[in-house]
C-alpha cells in the first residue's frame, strides 16, 4: 500500500505523462499470467495448424510441438484458390468501409449535434435494427437484392450491410462527447454546411473514423452467411465462404481449418495493430457519454 | 426552419439504407411469419398460426429460457471481468499496449473461427482441455454430451471472444477519470477498494451503460458459436432462440415458423430496451 | 472450380534469379487474374467472373474431393457428345438447401441441382422440378426403389443418379483382439443378439474408447429407421398420412438403440446431435462405426486397417436409402438442354464411371456393380453392393414423403432426448411419434 503523501508529492513534482513510477511486479505477474491464458487458444490454433492430421486424431500432440507438418497450410492455401478469395474479400471490404464510414459519420454527427423533430425516434429506430436476428432477414433481403438485380455482384454484399447501426451508434456517442463549441463553425446554414463538415468536423473525427474503419473492415471481412447466398459464382466467393469448404460433411480437417482461420484473421489483426491508438481513442470517446 | 431540412438531407443516405435494406425486409419477415412457407414455391396465409404454435412449443420456451439465462450470466461477467482487467491494466504497467491488444485479439476474429477453435479445444475426446485435465488427475467433463458442461463451454468461449472489447472501453474510460476526485477520496481515508466502488465505478456509469447495451446486442446475435460447438445440443440444452429459428427456417423447411421466432426475438429485445431506456431517462441526460 | 496450379520450378537451378523471376511472374499473373475477376465482381450483369456462355447450364451441388472430378467428367463428356457446357457451382454441404432455395427465387435459377432422396419430394411437391420426357422408357432400367423416390402421379422429376447405403466398418485390430469372424454374406449377417454380443466382446479396456458409433447424426437421423424396419416396425402409416402409435417393432428398435447408450456401448456424443460416427472412428474413439460407402475415401486417410460387415438384422435385413438424384428446374430457360443432360447422366456407362470414381452405387439394374473399377477399396464395395439389396420398399416409401425434411429434424431432436434422457421407453416413443405427427402433412 503506497502512502498517500508520497504519491501526492510524486504527482505534483513531476510532469504528467513523463513519470518514472515503480513497476508493480505483483500486478505485472498477474496480468502476465492472465494474458498467457487468454492467448492460449490462439497459440493452440497455431499448434494445430502445424500438426499432422493423424497425430491430432489420436491425441498425440503435446503442448509444445516437437514436429512441424505443413500439410494443413498446404491443403488450406495451396489446394484452394485462396488468393482469389482474398482479393474478393479485400475488394468488398475496402468499398464497404468507404461507404459505411461516410454514411455513419454523417448520420452520427447529425443525430448528435443537430436539433430537429423526430431526432430521438430516428436514432431509436436505427439502433432497434441491431435487435433483429440476421437469419430472419436473410431471405427477405435476398428477395430485395434480387429484385435490384445485384445478386452475384459485390454490390449485393456491400450495400445492404452498409446500414450498420452499430457504427451509427458509435458515431453519435462520439460526437456527443465533443463539446459544442468546437463544432460551432460547422453549424452554419446553407451551402457552407458540407464544406464546414469537411474542414471542421472531419479532422475532429479522426479517431472515430479509425474505429469505424477497423470495425467495418472486420465485419465485412468475417461475414459468412450473407455472401454465401448473395454470391453465386465460385470465382466471386469471399474468404470465409471459400474456407467453409474445408469443413466436409463428416470429418473435420482441423489443421487445414485452423490454418485457414489464422490466415483469415491476419488482415484484421494487422489493421487493428496499425490503427490501435486511434481505434482505442475513438472507442474511448464513444464510451464516455 | 430550413435547418431541419438540412438535417434530414444529411441523414438521407442512412435513412434510405436502413429503410430499404433493414426495415422493409423486416416487414417482409413479419409477412412470411404469417404464412406456412417452406422456402420454396407458394405459401398460404395462415394468420397467427405460427405464433400459436410457438406458445405450445416446449422447445421454443426452452430456447427462450436458455437465451435469457445466457444474457443474465454473460453480460454481468463480461462487464465485471472487463472492468477488473482494466483496473489491473491501468497506469504503471509496462507493455500495456501489448496486453491491451492481446485481450482484444479474440474480438476481431470471425464468429465461425472462434466457434471452430472452441469446438476443437473443448472436444471431449481429443480436445486439449480434457486431455490436460485427465493428465492432472482431474475429472474431465463431457463438453458435448452433458447439458451443463456444454452450456459452460459455450459461455467460456463467448466470454473469451467478447470481454476484450469491454477491457478496452473501460481502460480508456479509466484514463479520463478525474484524478483530483480520487485523490480527495484517498485523503479522506478511503481504501483502494472503497475508492473503486464508490468513486470510480459511479463515474464510469455512461461507459457501463454503453458496454451493457453492446453486450446485450451481442448475446442476442449469438449464433455461430452455439451452432458449431454444440449444435444446440445435447438434447436442446444449449439451443438458443436464434439457432432454433435457423433450424426451423432452413433445415426443417418451416420458413414461416422460423421467421415468427425471429420476429418474437426482435420484439422482446426491443421492448426490453425501451423499458430500460425509460428507466434510465431519470438518471441520465436525455441526449 | 479447381485452382490453376503454378508449375513448380526445379529446386537446384543454377541461375536462382530466373527461378525467382518465374515465381514472381506466376504470382503476378495469379494476382492479376484475381484482380481482374474481382473487378468484374462489381458489374451487375449477374455473369460472375467468367464471360457468360448463353447456352451454359449451371448446376448447384455439393461434392466431396472425390466427387468433383467425377462430376466434371460428366460435364466434359456431355460437351464432347455435342451438348452445351455444364458449369458446376459447388457449395458446402451444410448450406446446399439454402443455396438452392435462394437461387430458385431469382430470375436466373440454376438449371440443375443435386438433391438427396429424402429432400427431393419437397421440391417435387411445389412444382419446381421439370418432368422427364420419355420417363416410361427409362423406368425399366432402374431399380424400383429409387425410381419411386422421384416419381409421383404427375410424372417423373429427375433421375436417381446414385445410391449409397451404410455398413458396419470394423477396426482390424479390434476384430483380431476379440477373435471375431465377420459374416461373409447378407444372409449370415449378425442378428441383433449376436451384434450385442460382438459389441461386448469388442468392448475395449481403455476408459475413453467405446465399441460402436452409429451414423444417425444430424441429417442422418433417418437412419435410425433402419432399426425400426429391421424389427418389422413402421413409423408412418401405410397411407403415409399419419404416424403409427405404439408400434411394437418401433418400440423394440428404440429399446435396443437406447441400450447402446445405457450400457455404455456407444459414446454419449454419438447421439443424433453429436459428432459424426466416422469422425469417432477416425480418431479411434470407437472400434466399429456405421458408415456409408461414400466415406471410404475419407476413412482411408486414417491410415489404419479396417474392414466392413453387414448391418445387423432382426425380422428383416434392412438398409437405408442413401444417395441423390439429379434434377432439372422447370422454370429454367434452358430446361430442355438440362433434361438432356439428365438423360445423359442416367446412361449406364456414365453412371458406372461416376459410381466407380465416387465409390457410390448405381441405381440402374443393368449396371453390373461388381464389375465397376472402384477407385477405393473395391473389396468393400463388393460388400456394399450386396448390402444395397436390403434396401426395402416399405422403408423407402416412408423416407421420401414431401414433409420428410421436417420429419428428419424431429427425429434428430426427439432421438437425442431419448438417447440421453432417462424416460422409460414407452414415454420416449410417444414423444417421438408426437413430434413426427406435428410435422407430417397429408
């Protein structure tokens, strides 16, 4: 237990953010242990991906692998047109991210900072859509997209899902946490509105954009059920759809599955790592209000 | 005022997208729920027959109970654990950013990937959990064949996948907690535990509300993990409403009935949220 | 669609830069192709990545690794014989019903698809399928059980393409250790009592392994009806409109199969919502498993010795109706060409080639199954051919009713409760019949 007086003295005597504090070893150990447990499933996925199928079946794989079998990676990545799927997923994800970010930032800003009749109702209706099970909407959405003639094109996957209520919710919360004074310049009437949005609101919304980019990319990249019915040509399959072929009807090829899963997770993890600070900042602001 | 015209104009893209791609299909889903559709060919209007069937369907009630139970158990535990982890991770810890990323990593994996990893790890014959338990001389539960164990395995996997986000949110929020207030409490003789409970926690109310909403939404959208890990079994012990709706709609060819279940889920969650919002109105500023 | 494979370069090439250039070039080529295809994905002319051949037929199917080349050969041979190109759209098995159903709702439904005998009636009933011309000429060549699966009073909708059935696969080591001799013919198949005795003799000493797993998981729940038929019982009434109450044969079957669980002869997760029996066989959790012939290629990958023997018999010897039909869509604009393809696939030579490659059984009586060049375990396929003779009409007619998809789900769920629960047999049977009755349609 640290003494209050000494802590206060430390805090007053040193500049915030440039502090040499004693490392709390017990805490570090606890956190380290928890982190190890937390990360274990991912580690086990890697071990499984590098194991031979026969060894797994009979439980001969220990916690630390003694041999490496690349068969899983080969079956998942080389025997299947994974490159095509990755490109398809990337094309969809990139366009979807742009579309969703624009829509969500606009909507969030307006719902947070503008006053107009029906404001709360609109927000509530948008958030309410989060409560509908995706499976219930699958067939009606299919019929609609089919009537629009988009089946078997990327637009079928991109456009319907750019109505991402979660993103609007995050954006609104984010803008609510920004003081009004900062945005006063943007509250002008008339034609200056869009320009003001661009030059005033957007720079302030950088962390929010980071959050939306990472989340939207993650959602679009990981989606399975909808692209499966909306994209009929095998050349257009996205990565999750393609990798589902690794799950045969009767037996599960775990090394290949885990290899595919790891490869599939990589882009999202990389994106998150790159944008981590802004991502956390954006989430933080959204969560404050 | 022209003002609100501009507002609606700026909202238009979102409104069009939501209206067209979510609300309209939802109306269609309600329409389908009132037919005997099998997913192919013509369907006959049957009014509220599917809903009547639901009332008398023991599997439906079991799935409803399981869903509520899952919500009641997983939301508080994720919130509590996330908050606790965030407390551990805040200041004076080297490599904090790395830890933060590690805890969040499972969240960015797709539901199917998490489910498959979970299924594999908890396999009651060759999975690593039971093998380790056996080697340690401990009882190795039947994660797929025992109702309680299956439920626990699903809960653990969901907890693992989702709590990371809570940690990140609380961690960020904790950084914004006003130091002076904490200091004052300390000077008043409050112990660390008391400080956390009576000062920090109440200050984080908005974050907690945010987190709870997130977690509840996630619970009701749970699908892949249950479907892949237990298939709703054994004997319906882990069947939740969404997996039941899927099984009816897409496997048993009772599309109308499956749709009706989905509509009921939506309605119940909506009503619950409205009720919670209403209750919250007193204590929080109306945004 | 198989991926283009880049040619591997020779490892010990003196000029390493040339190797690297080749690989880079191949990689760039692949990426460019991928990129171009991706760009075309943005167009909405619904043609997908490849330029559309207006005469092309599309066929939605699931297919194991062994089956894909077999289907492609059919398509190639059909094209060589002057027909239009048939393009396969392979989807994961668990999603095939959804993929077909949604595709049928579009303006460009698939021209053909593959469907199991237990699911085909649902489509037939809704008028989705095209009537086969000249069906009466084709009929005599086919075994009646399969023909009846695709035929009703309005016509014949599709061709019974192949069949498969289950047998009991046995681990050679376990057989040797228990000193068993396997019955060599269908007539000498084990009776239920003998089978139970075999299981007890095979019962291993390790706590984590079991004698047997039966293949009634998930969509295979209907295979439990084999036991019902073996015991002389029926699930559905003769007119297929209702459910038989308190049938003694069904009760006997339920009792016997529940005993497998109650006496620890099968692992608890081999129940109807559990893990596939073949999976449990492959990871050596069970010494015997019931499996269809189409699984032989996968079981081979287990790398251990195994044989097959006949399903146990009681009053009858009865085997399950497995296999699939190929059907053409009525609303497709290339319907006639699609029907031509079906007729082509139904020919003796084509059927024989496909079955040999995919290790499934022909549905034509004039295809001599014994003479086919089976790709995997011809010795076991000979036995499967014999076993298929036990596919009985009374059982077949029950599993091809239009509401069978829903019945199958009920069986799956109710049997799970019965196998893992402790209600007495009569009460469990009543749960099953109640559940099935709630979904049987007149």
